[in-house]
């Protein structure tokens, strides 16, 4: 077994609430009548206890973004663990979010030592800006694609495995060797599954959450090894698609699930595995499970399967248009054909002719006469109040032509709610090339209701005095992003992509060799594969850093 001090990752499980109930989940989600929510004081102790740990500390669940204090937790985490500084991840539009994750924030050996494990839901989108700034490592898996989850709740005693064989299998468990120790509200644990078992089956709790707890050695694990007796992770037992939502358990574990009144029993999502066999109770020869990587549950460890193609939870939800026409109403003629791209539109002008008002209303556009307001800021705030403004608002300048397909293209990329986007006329326009000192309204400005820069100014963000320049000042220059004409173009594969694909193919097709070799030789092969994978990630980072334009 491995000391937590020698692990690359240690998790802080802030909740076991989840929107999914995957088959054979390592947190046994779906079996809890009332999920736990870690309190802030416990979280602070957990973070503080990791001082000096050289690896990654992860925030995990369940789905951690469901925690009502997620933002408060993350800000404390960022201030007290990991490398200093704010990351600039994903401020530009992202065409392929899965590729972005794998390429830029999925290198265990090269990160800011802060990690997030998430299934990518609605709450992830609400915290998108913060997450990209804080977490240099993100393990995203929405489970939309088929993935194998091995049974975890089959006891070795029911399988008739004797003590001498069991100890060898247990001590070589891939979860304890490749994955993480964990902290829950009930204490610290040498293994994340042991922590989840304790939380699920009302165990006595773990070690005190105190500085240096993670320096314990395997000889100190004794009182927690009781949980290994309930766990079959180290055994070659059945596995099934995570989306089946069915847990495979032995009869003894089923009785324990009855005792805790598991909701999955009532939902007929428990499959009792027959463990009977010969006179010793053994079903043939049960051997230990060796895995080729810590993501073996994905088919061929294919990282491109982490996010399903139909997952739109982090894509723009709506685009509302706010058109500011300071002079000739004829300028609106260029905008009217764009109406269908927006969910709702308000047009502000000094006044409207009866004919123009009728045309606007026929297109479900709300006209608002600016002559009734003292300043343009007042008028724009009034216009904004007439919009739903729960996601993106596009401030349109009718003096400048807006691409006819702009919004339809924007709906197909992932945008950062924390960014202030504006149009760039050509590819020579540098990012952040819009000045609060000398502002000129471009063809469009886009801002989001979730932006941290805008929060304190809502519901009326437009300054009464100071005009557009003061409004732009809300966003730091690094978050004012020029949208290039080809913002949604797919970047061609780099040489690093090709190298990485070669290693992934080798690992996927030939990793079985490690399972048939003696353990020492098999582990050497696995270490070589992990080294090769980490090397290609560093090549990715080098090319990205030195490219003239980031992907």
C-alpha cells in the first residue's frame, strides 16, 4: 500500500450529492437518503491540514458544484493552497471543450496543484469563470458515453478468498495505489473508497483532520482496513455500464443496504450477485485486478469520451439584444434581419416614428424612447430591465454591420461568462484591444449576467455618468476579449496531438500485456506508459505557450 504522502492527489469530498446515480459509483451515490454537505469550518481545516503536501488537492463529490457554499470554499482554497496567481484558461471561445480540458488542464504532473472533479452540469456553468481561474487540473466526466464501473460491494469472505491471498490482493489495490486518499466531514482516510464506505454505512469516522495527517504510513492504516473487507475494487469482479445505474452487490452487502434504507433498493437498482460455488463458497479462482491506467473505466482509456457530444449544459443559454441607436432610425434597417437570432430585443432611440414603432412591434422588438431619460446610462438600464438578462446580452451598434450568422455561431461554442467580448474586424486585432480610456462602441459588445466583474453593479450596471468607458472599466483588461472572425474555427491537429495519439493507441491496444506479466514487470510497463503520456502533455503546453495564437 501507499502512504498518502506518496500519492499524486488527495481529495476533499465536500458533498456526496450528485445529479447522477451511476452503477457501482465509488461514492455510492444514489444509496444515501440524505447526502452530506461539508461545513465551512471543516473545509478550512481540511485545506489547512494539507500544508506541505507536494501533489494536487482535489475538490470532489458527488458533484462538488452542488454545494451551496462552493464559491466560498473555492476562494478559501485558492488563497491557502497551490500556486499563487489567477489562470487565464478558456477566456477565448472554446470550440471543443473536451479537447480543451484534455490538452490544457489534465496533466497531473504540470498544474497549479488545485484540482476539480465534476460531471459538468448546470452549476458548473454558473461557476465557470471561477473554475477556469482557480483549477489548473480538471477531471471532467459527464458519463454520457459508455464507461465501465466494476462492482465494489462484493466481500472477499463470501467469495471464499483466504487471508494469505487476500492480503496480497488488498495491498496491491489499484484504487489505493493510483487514486487518492480522502477527507470527508467525518475525518481523513487512507483511501477514497474507504471514506465513502464510512459515510454510507455510518462508520466511526476517520483520523482527525489535522496538519500532517497525510504523512501516515501503511502500518498506521490498521483501524481503517475494515473497509477493505467490504470492498471488491482489487478483485476481478463483474463490471457494467455506468449509465445502467445498477449496483452489483453481494448478499451480505445487500443486507447492509437494507439496514440503511438505500433508495436504490426501492428503485430496483440493486443486483445481488450470486457468490455461491463449491464447498468453500468459491466461484472458480478469483484473482486480483491490475489496471493499465487510472482512467481504465473509459473504453481504451480514450480521453475524448469524457464529455458526450450532446452535453450542452455549459453552452450559451440565451442571447438578448440591446440596440443603441443614437441618431438616424434608418440605421435599424441593417439590424432588423438579425432579429431571429436573438431571444429578445430592446431598441433604444431618441424617438420612433409611428411606422418604425409598428415594424418593431411586429417583430416582437420592444422600442424604448431615450428622450424620456436624462442620460444614455439611464436609458440602457431601463432597456436592460425589460430583458430577462439571465445569460448573454449583446449591445449592438447599428452604425456598424454585424455578421448575419453571428449569434447562431456563438451558440455552438463555449463562452466564458466572465469575459467581455467585442468584435474584431480582422485577424490582426489583438486580444484585449479595447480601451476604457478611449472607448468607441464596436459593432457589438457581449456581457453575461454571471460575470464577477458585473455582480456588484446589477441590476442597473450602466453608469449614469462616464458613459461606455466607465462600463468597460468593470472588467480588467485581460477579460476584454476580441472575437476574431474565425472564432469558431477548429484548430488543425498539432504535432503534439499526433504524438499523443500514438501513445494513446499503444496504451489502449497493448496495455493488456501488463496484466499477464509478473506484477513487478507489469508495473514497470505502466509507469513507462504514464511517463510517455505526461511527456506529450508537456509538449502540448510548450507548443501552446509558444504559438502565435492560442487554440
